[in-house]
């Protein structure tokens, strides 16, 4: 029996050679393999004293067939482009889109292995895949012939506003980040790379990073660990530097003084313009109108307490989620409060709720919900892993507040009352104060 394992195919070919001829046929098989530039992994011959033999043409036919299968190109490379490109875990979808894995920098190299509708399936590493919208990539004409990529030395240091872990890289490869608590850490997986990092320089200019190290968790996945000094995550941002040879992981520091006068608080009034949101069952008023009223009340209250407030919108205008996110990135607030009103097909559904996506940002949503419940509203819950667009940025803690239900008459009567707007503002302020107090521990 001859067993030939060639690339992705394994062939079992019966071959009964008589006497000394067996060596000659084995030699011809090897020559044929070399001529076809195939990867002959193992040839095992078991000789039997029979007079029938496998013909040489048959062996060539099998090898030629394997070679023909092996030369089929099944992938190509692209680079990320556009504003806020992101990876998704799979093809699942709902009204908020598919489950996001991570946002990516521009010009990150991705290996496309399949096309599904408006998305590409990409090979991140040997055992990891993801999906990206075709609109968020462009063809990559560069040659990627390296069998593997390596990391280089690291530098851990601080500048005026952030602590930074700079990871030396050979290529702009994909990554994802994960917040961890107890202990407070940021974990970053870099895909398609193997460590050649034998030197991590850590400078005393850092103020938030306690330790930085890595583990090669898979042959082609490097995991970066960044241990933080404070329990509260204040945000992070990941991108390549202008050379594309260093992955820059920026860690936002906890403010030196945890008081309102030292904070920039962003307030987002949900919807706007042609995006009207839900409508009331009594007033028929649109969500976009009420969220702006609540946002203005919150802006005034926080301002009186000394906070610097940035409003994503102050008028009834169209403002996309991308525009809001990019504007917030420029403002770089300490935290974001996004205000919305809930709605459901069941008119009995009522109450208040808060939402977060990343576990490190949950504490803010918990203290605000606790204070909102003091208004006598039903508890609709504290919801995590929420795929709302403004819960996606990692640069600052954020909290989506669904104040009450426009689709419930009891809740709507509250929503229509200006006194309730001011009461909500006061409770959100107190929730932020409680969160700041807990962050000092």
C-alpha cells in the first residue's frame, strides 16, 4: 500500500510491486512529485508478492489531479478603509446590526477567504475568522509572501494625557481588545503574528499602567496584558503609528481629581431630524423632541455643578452615528451619557433601564440606574453587551439611559412634564457622583 499525503488531500493507492521493481516504481513516484512541486509528506510502501502492479500512468494521473486542486487560488488580501471599520463575529443580524468583535484602524491587512452578500469572511489567524463589510475594505496590491510575521521590542511610557504600550510589528495586522475586571486589565489579541519580543522597556512616565507583558496563546496569536492601577476603566484607543511598524495601545488615565469641575461630560440627545425615533401614544410627540429636552435639562444641571458639557446636538438636525462618534473622538470626553426613550409593542411595558457594552464601563450604568429608580419608575434592567453604536467606542466610559417608555401611557405622562426632565437630570448627576466616589476606592 502506498499512502501519499499531498497538501490538503490524502490519497490511498494500492500498489503491489514484484521484487526489485518496487524500488524503481517508488523512485518514479518521487520524481513525479518533485516535478509537480508537490509537498510529499509521507510515502509508505508495503510490498506484496503479487504479479499485478499499479501502472505508472495511473500514478501520474493521481498526482496531476492533486496538483490541479492545489493551484486553485482561494484567498486574496484587502486593507481596511473608510471611517470606523469594524469586524463582526458572524453573520447574525438584528436592528442594531451584527455582534461586533472590534473596531480597526485604517490600512489593516486582512486575508479574505469567502464572500457572503455584502460582507467578506476574513482569516484572522489559523483558528480565528471574522466578517467585515465590503464597503470597509479596498484591494491590497502588495505582495504578502512571508510565511509568518514577528513582533519586535516594546516601549511602555506616558505622555501628557495617556499611558502608551508601543508594540513593534512587521505589518499592520488585525487585533481586538477585551476589558477585564478584578483585577482591572486590558487584554489585546494580535492576530497572525508570532513573538520575537525579547525586550520591553518600561518607563516611570506611566501613571495608570502597573504592568505590561504578553503570552503566545496560539502559534499565530499574541496576547498583550496591560494591568491597570485603578479598578475603573477610563478608556483606551488602539491604532498603528504613521510608520505602520508600531501598534499603539493608548490607556486613558484616571483624572487626578475626581470631581465635577475636573470632568468633560458629553451628553447625547438621541435621534434628530428625519430620524424621529419612537412616538407617544397620548401626545404623538416624537422621541427626538423629548430627548433634546432631557439633554438640555441635564446640560444645565451639570453646568451649574461645574462640569464642562459637550452636546452632540442642540438642534433638531440629522446626525449620523458615525458623525457623532467621530465628533466625540475629537472632544475626548471623560464620559458620555446618551439619552433615549423606550418603546414596545406591549403597552404594559414600562420603566427605566441603562445599557453598556464593555464590562469595564458597567459601574457607571449601575449607579445611574440606582438613582433613576428613586423616581418611582419600574426597573427594566441593566443591560450589557448592548450593540448600540454609541456604546461601541472604547475611548471613554459611556452609559445609554432609556429614561422611560413612550409606548406606555403612565410613563409618557411623566415624559411630557418639564419637572420630570429636571428630576431626571438631578438623578443622573447623583449617579455620576456615586460612580466617582466608588472610583476613588
